[in-house]
């Protein structure tokens, strides 16, 4: 069974500082990996996705993530955080098996607080 | 530019009452999903519909039923609500192939 672990429940970062959110997954084959962001009271918005190819993936809002198969990780990074980046971030692993409905398994989320 | 629309946005129920949460998407997506979100647990899949006319159980289906009414609409029903079903419910849809899921804004449900 697939699973996702986000070790950090909360992270506080100063505006302008760099941010890295950790994600570790367990999956029996090549995974499809996603990062979503959720602002308070809102739904989830896709930041970026990895299916295959280049292991460094660029997303929206200046975010990037790196797929490391040897470490079963897909960490999210941003070089300089803005106050508007305060939100909850979810990593998810997807099944590529069509018969399985291409389901997603989510991590527990990391809440990011940005200090002025 | 509606995307995935969920109704209602908020609801309070009493234990034992029934309710249907509605979800509609206007992106011509094939697959639709219902999740619940609880603090510290991320999103957990309740039911999904890989295509029109099919539905399957997810990780936490007990106490819920679903109907894929047509390609656009996928409803979630609580037949006899319990306090443990207090949660935020999200509907999502996905096109064919290697495409991500698109989410609605959620329904916040409290059961007293």
C-alpha cells in the first residue's frame, strides 16, 4: 500500500528566508508525486507534479521540488518566502494504475507560518 | 471558470439525520473523488468514480454512499450522521491520463 509522510507538522520561517518542506513516500512502483497548497478556508491548489523525466520540477509561485528515488523523497523548496506563502502544504503520491482509479494518498500536511 | 463546485459550503446536522453533499464539475473530467479532511491526517479518500457509471470504495467508506448521477455530478450521502463524521469534505475531479486532480472549496460539516 502506498503511504506519504510529512515529518514536520508546523514550520515557522521569516519572510525572505528559504523554505524546505519534507516528503517521504512508500510506493511499490514509479510514483506520480504532487504538492498541493491549501489557504485557510479554501480547497487545494496544485503547486507542481512529477511523473517522469527531470527529477527537479518547477511549479507555480516560485516553488520547486526534487524527486530522489534512492531516498524515496520529494521535498518542496522555495528560495525566498513571501507572507502570502503562509498556508498548509500537502504532498501526495498517485497510483499510475488506471484500474485503481488513479487514486491519491496524501500526507498529513505541513502548516507554514511566515514571520514578518 | 467554475471548475469544481460543492454545495453547501457549511452545514450543521444532528446525530441520526441524513444529508447529501453535492459536487459538480464543468471540465468534462472522467474521474471524480470524495475526500474528508481531518486535522493532522491529510485527506482520506471516501469513494471515487473512475468513470461515469462506476463507483468504488476508498480508504474510509463506512457510513457513506455515493451516486455518479452523470459525467458532471457526483454526490455523497450520509444516511445516519454520526459525530465522527464531523469533517471538511472535498470533491475532486480528474481528466484522463497523467493529469492532477482539481479540488472544490469544500463543505464544512458539523454533526452534533
